[in-house]
C-alpha cells in the first residue's frame, strides 16, 4: 500500500505542476494574441491554469495508479480504498489552496505589446475573412486601420467604425495547428474544472459529494487494465474509457441534460445530486463486481 500511496502522490504532483505550467503558457499566449487586451493579472491566469490542471491531474493520476496497481497485483480492496481517499484529499486540498490564493493582492501585468504600426491581422484558418492592418499598431487597436475585404477595394478608416469593432479584431497571427481531438479534450477538461470550482464554492459538502462520486467511478475501472496480457494495450484502452467518462461528465452537466434530470426528479431530490448519484451508482456496482471476482479468485487459490 505504501508503494501505491507514493506512486499516486508523486504522479499527481508531477502531472499537476506540468499541466498547470503548460496551461499557464497557453493562457498567456492567448492573452498576447487578443486585441484589445483584456484586464487581468498574472495571478488570475495562474489560478485559472491550476484549476484546469487539477481536473487533468485527477483523471491522469488515477489512470496511471490503476495501471500500476494492476501490474503490481495489489489487493483490490486496498487499491479501492487508497484510490478513493487519496484523490479526494488531494483535490480538496488543492481547491482550498487555490481559493486562498484568490485573496492575495494582484500584481499587474507588465508584458510588452507585440508588434508595431502596420500590424497585419487575419484569421489564418479562413481565407475568406476580412484582413485588417492596424496603422497605429496594437497600442491603439481602435485607431486608424486599413481593411481588406475579399473581392472589394481596400477601405481606410481613421477610427474604428461601430461599437465593439475594436473587440472583434482577429487575433495576432501565431501558428495554431492543434488537432481537434486535443482541443475538444481541453474544452471538456475546462468544463470539468469549472464544475469542481462551482461545487467547491457551494461548500465543502457539495464538493466532496461530487468529487467523491466521480473518483469512486474512476477508481472502479481497474478491471479494464487487466483485460489483456499486454499492459500497454490495457493502458491505451483505459485512456479511451477515461476520455469517454470525461465526455460523459460534460454531457451530464450540460444545460439540456440538466433540464431532463430536473423534469425526471420533480423536486424529489436536489438537482445538484443527479450527476453524483449516477456516478456513485455505477461506481458502487463496478466495485462490488470487482470485489466478488477478487473474493472468488482468492477462495479458489486457497482451496488449491
């Protein structure tokens, strides 16, 4: 059990720090690309990156720990108890720390504005969009500009025409070739992180109920990592299943699905308990199945 505790703790810490660092860089790149610049601080971006990383670290560390427990042939009851209590404690501790960080005094950004007069803005993904040249540079996104509309002559504007024109500028062009499946996974992770944040702000009990039910479901999937004799193939299958649960979490928490749950419950139970109850029910059933299989195998080995 000590090895499993150490493996999960180190894995969670490494994944959380790495994911938070990469997410923070991505947020800063988006901040640099956007005109006009939104008001914000480095601390705000860091907290947002850490919240996103918490959800990713929770899923990934549980998957790797289940794979490690399956390969190490750890006891099923011990693995279940360890991989429910530890992730719940870590996720609550991180959420509590991030909530405390929000009370720290903000530090204003001092990053320089990229580009100068004549900055060319266009949407690289859609060649039919209007291209804009900022004659006064990104320091004055609402100033003089030249607009190039496909099939029409160049248009000079001394000032941004119309309300909200400055806020609708294309981003500063950077290379952006992220595959869609990675973008969709990033979106689902962000939605999962927002759900954990909302539950935490509602109070410790709603957070523990929701996070505990999700962790209970994820920790019950150890049997998937023992399907074949090839650990790498099992891990790949586990990645697909965990990705499906992440998408399922997003689907269950969508407004349309919540409306269906609300009409079904008819005020018999709080709507906030609908998703945790589904996760908990499936998790308990799979855990019972795993324990029965483990007990039958243990009895057969003793009889032999």
